[in-house]
C-alpha cells in the first residue's frame, strides 16, 4: 500500500456529534485510517490526522468536507483561531511510497473537487500553490471568513484558485495544500530572561537569516520559570532536529544558559527521529527498513521492505 | 492485535528450497508475518524473523520445525556455526501488547509441543530456563549435535527439559527460549591498536564488571584500518544504546582515540532508537504513540494507540 497523510482542520470544536459526523468518512473508507482527532473548544476547531492510499484518502477528505459544509455555518461561528471555512485547511503530506509531487497533485485535485461538487471556493497553499506569493496561510486567511464574505475575495491577489468571487454563504472557502512532514520542537531554557529567548529565536529562524526551513518564536513559560524557543521544522531533510537543537543549545550556552529540556509536540515521523539517533551515535548508514516496526508496517501494508 | 516476535534458526543455509519449505508456515499462517529471511551458506544456517499474535506464531513455529525435522539430517550437515538441531534455536521476544512473561510461557509451551509432536528433545534457555545454570546457549550447545548424539545428552546437567536421554536420530535437539529485544551495536575506533579495543571491550562488558546487560568483544578490522568494539545490548531498558556509546567513546577518548563511526546491525526496535533521540535532545517525556508510524501500526493491528 502507498500511503499519504492528511491533516484536515475544521471549524468546529464544541459539538462532538458534528466532529464525529465529519470524521466518519475517515473511519469508513477502506484503505484509510484515522490516526488522531483533536477538538479544541476555545479555538472552536477540530484537527484530524488520517493516513491512507492517496486516492481513497482524497475521497474521504471530500466526503468529510461535504459533512462540514452541511453542518457548520461560519456566520454563527466564533473562536480564537483564524479561519475562512467550515473545512478550513487541508494539508497533504507524503509518507511511505508516495512522493511530494503526488501530494501536490492530490491537493490540487481535491481543491478542484471541493469547488465543483460542494460549491466552496478553494485556495492552494504551500507547495501546492501556483503562485509563490500564495504559499503562506496567513495571507490567504487575512481577516478570516468575515473579510472574504464582505468583499475581500474580489481584491487583486485574493481571488480563489477554484471558484468565483463569492464565498459559500455558510461554509466560506477552503485552503488545500501540500507540504513536507513538519516537526514541532520546543527547547526550554533554564532562564526567565524572555529577551534572551527572543534573540535566540531570531537567530535560529530562517526569516531573519538563521537555519533554513525553521520557524521560531520565544514563549514566556512563567509557571515553570523557563523561556521556550518554540520551533517548527518544515523540512528536516534540510535542517534536521539535531542541528536545530545544537544551534539553540550553543546560542544559549554562549550567554551562560543551559537547556532545561526539550519537547516534541504531536505526531513525529520515524525518519526525523531515527536521524537524531543516527547523528547521536555517529551511525554511518541506516535505513528505515532496519527498524522492526517499519518492517512490520511494510509487510502489513503490502509494501516490500 | 497483540504481537510477539520469534527468530528461529535452522541448520540449512545451502538448499533454498528447503529454507522456503521451512519458512512457508510463517507466510501462510493468518496473523503471522515473516519480516526477514537470511541464509548463510558458510554457516549452513538460516535465520527467520517473524512477528505475530502469540498463539498463531507458536503454531507457525511448530509447523516450521516439522518441516525442518522432515528435511534436514544433521548427520549429513556441516557448517561453521555451532548447532545441535535441525531446528536449532528459537527465541521469543515480546513486542507490542505482549509481556516478557508471555514470551516465557510461549517458549515453554512450544518446547513441550516440539517434544510431544515431533519427538525432538528440547532445552529451555535464557529467560525461559528453569535452572539458572541452563540460561546460556553455549553450554547447552557444547560439542554440537555430534556430542549429544554420542552420549553427552545423558550427562548430569545436560538432560533435556522435555524428552528422554536420546537425541532425535536426524533432527537432534532444539533450544527454545525467551529474551528481551537485543540490539547489535558496533563502535568503530579510529585506530589499528587491537589491544586498545580489547581493553575497552573488557571494560564495557558485564562479565568483567562493566555495564549491565552488555556483551562485548574487540574485532580487528584490518581492511578499514579500524578496531571495532562489537556489542550486544541484551536489555536496553537497563543499559540504553546511548549509555553504551558514551562509555566506549569516553574510554577511547581517554587514550586519545576518537570514534570513527558506529553500526546498528540487523533489525532494531523503535523503542531503543527513540530512547537515543530522546537522550540526545533532552526530551523530557515521549511516547511510542507519538511516532506516526507506530500510531498507524496500532491502528492497522487493531490496538488502540
């Protein structure tokens, strides 16, 4: 079996029965597996993680969007998280046996189907974007559903990739894209000096000249007496977790501050984790097929190891 | 699904059709998965790695032994590797959802069945041994099939756990046991000084007062101009890979020799590998369920993550 991952975000975090209805296609579609479900009532948002054969996964996503369109009215929706759609954002990530290009193709096809079958305009983002200026989510979601509904969708540069210049009256618009696996990695420093954390975050992040494919910000963790350098590593083939860790560790050490501990947040792929072990042990060559559980996974999904 | 691993070793490494016949039950039994097959003509030996639901795995092992008994005559067998049986050694290792105690129970039950159904006497070893003096394989296999056949089986302390005081005329005897997952880990030092390697191997191994659950020896790697400290870590909960690595690295550094590189040999479990990453990054808490592939494996085998 060839596997791709989707992490669809829906604008519903308070009504469990609605989230269950949206998640149902991921449970019921053969060759698709729902790995994780998170509901957040403050953000009023649900994040699902599903894995499956690309074609089946795309069909399950479309069916889930159909439910979201039927059950969510963004005119009635409030929550802390920026959003423009009932089905808000759907990134695809390549896994075992699938390529990045296939993830891009899957995203573009789903975006077209959401428009044609559900009459919800769609935007392509990240690596699925057709215009480099449309890669980033914040620009697409600026002002949220309300801004698009009230006319922003007709502004130059904000027209959808699929659809006309009007949002769906209740379901808004949907952003679909493709990206590499992302690792959410926090390093907690044994200090309460937030300015130090900010300097290190600035030094490590790509946007201010740091490490490629690293986003970073400093977070004040008053309760634990720490400052956190919170990072998203968006391509660990380019900047591995170990490299980001050592950068932050060295920058803090230069100011006399040790690392207290780190945190890996959410689901992490085996490959970036194995790369950390390989680096720490100076292991010359190692393949994912050497990991017993990966071998089993390959056998179970019918891929040759 | 609850999973256990078996790594049965058979005394046939030259006739592929015989190894295929022996491996067939692992391919054909539902809820059992054959992960790896290795044939070595010099050792004249095959090593299979299979994973499955404990009951089904035990039945597949018994069926494979039946084939080995039918197809291998140890009186005609030659090879470098010590052996006493057509089915020579069968260790069970607990995996997802199974305990060490179950692996011991599975080993003891298989040992009884091999005697009762195939008339091959069996020995219990490692954690399945009923006598602490019978834990180690070299003692059980001393002198090989020929010694047992020629009367050693009747010596005090060498009587089988199941069976009478005669080997099976062609299939000899079989050793069955249970152990923790084993990690084969080599550290190659940038030196040609074999004595240095021997000193470090002696320092690190448990039998001469080093780290618990570590076996080690020095290997002269003339071709690459290195000396290798070759280790078996038999319980990485007790001595993790990182600890063994740092011990060898520090001992070599104390004599001015750096580590050139390391090697992880064969299949490695995700848990000991993740522990290395956790140590290297100072990650406070991490669960196997955070690894995406493990989550998928849990879903595929019907275990809740």
